[in-house]
């Protein structure tokens, strides 16, 4: 690689379509890459290793103390620099532990993103995923690091920073397209990852993304559910099993193009989640986004942990128009969801781990 050359990778937002949040609880999910929003990371060879702050997401210069405090209250303390530093550490450590030799040479990392903050569209992991792809090419190890392992590396980088999440989002962003995921305990314990099955994106009906321009009142989404599950709470355990089964049923419904069933599963997925987490945890604005869709007869559920909603209008264009009008009246943004096809190449697929033996 010459000094003037560079590597650039784009990673898209994702939508948890069915089964979330059971991925954290040995469940099943279906997710897809959302082409409406993305993050880009650029790697350029350089004398020193440099992580460049983003001009707006990593501000360190302000007009006033009032500007600084307002920024922190609206955006939080952190931009993308810490994410890039974390994946550098995790990638280096993984290669060292697995005796993967890395060529010498430094680089400058920079990033940009248009994924709206606090919308549950996996903006943080998109930055990390794009950076990891840059490393795979810069060090020429794409054929060595298995595609199933890459979501684990992304998740490890985020956990370095105290971000609470599961594998689902990272799998969707690594694979691209539409992916069915099974996180059964045996595979997770034995292999450290689930069983990931790409699906044809043409199986999806037209879907619509709903989100708020200035999200607030997101609630404490994870609340006490995780601890209750660890404590053996029967209601939580049975509910998570039911949510995981929705992804299994949803896969069949999509393969058979049974969109009436698909709509029913979307609604049921959210309703079970609501019973588990409670309205206070989910937040009033998030609940209103779901209800706006339901009032016009559309199926709707969170794309992730809250902040955005994915909706399906089984009655077609006339219902879509009703949904658009309702969202405009409520002050929400609505746009058609663009599904990005899988972008994995032969070198990625050839790096895949052997299939997990079936019982």
C-alpha cells in the first residue's frame, strides 16, 4: 500500500425486525441493514497512528460555557473517537492472542456518520464495524478472521466502553442484507457465536421507518429485565422464549410471503416487550410512535431498544398515506425503509467457520 492510498468502508444502520431483545437471552432474531443511514470510516497510512476527532461529533471547542453544557445535555459526553480507539485495542489483542501477525505501519483513522443519535439504529456499532473492515484490509487478514467472529469483536469494543448490547446488531452490520439469527445456548457456549442464516431481501414487504428528530424520554429500556432473567423469573424467561419463537415463526411467514401473519408477529413482538419492560422503562415518546402507526391499522414495533419504530401497512398505499399524515401531525419523521443487500465477498464467506452440527 502506498503512502497516498487509503481504505474506506461504510457500515449501515440496522433494524431489529423480529425477535429482539431475545438475542441477549439465547433467543432468535431477524434483522436487516438499513440503507437510509450509515457510518463511514477512512484509513490512510501515516507516519504516526492518529485518531482524528469528528468536527461536530467530537467537539472540544465551544462558543461558551452555556454552549458546552447544552451540548452535553443533548448529545452526551462521547463521540466516535473512543469507539475507534476501543476497536484498535480489541483487534490488536485478538490478533496477538490468536497469533495472527500484523504488518508494520501506522495509519490515520477518521469517520463520519449520519445515523441519528438515540434512535436505536446502532450508530455506535456501525462506526466500529466500518473501522474493523478497514483493519481487515489494511492488515490483509480478511481471509483469516472468520466472519462469525467479527460481530464478537465489535461487541467487545463497545463493552470496553460500558455499552450494554447484544450480538444481533453487529451480526446484521457485518453480514448486511436480511439475516436470521439463532443464539441457542449450546452454540454460544461451544463456539462463542450463534448460527447466522442470510435470507433474500426480496422476501420483505415495503416497510417504513418512524423516528423523532429530537428524541427525548427514551426511558431506561433495559430496566430490571436482565437481572430478573438471571434470577430465574419465570415470567421473563417464558416471555423471552415467546419473543424468540416469534422470529422462528416470522422466518416461515416471510419465506411463505404470509404478510398477514408477519404483521401479527410484529405487533405481538412489541406487546410482549411492553409487558416485560413496562411503560415507564420504554418512554412515552417511544410508545407514541408505535401507537401512531397502530391507530391507522399499521403493524409496528421498535427497531431496537427504542428511539425508532419500523412499520408495515398491510392495506397498501392508502394506508401508507394515512400513516404519513398521522406522523406529520404527531411531529415524527417517516420514510420508506431501504434494505441494503449483503455486501460480503467470497473472501469473507470462505473465512466462515464450519457449520454447527445439528442434533
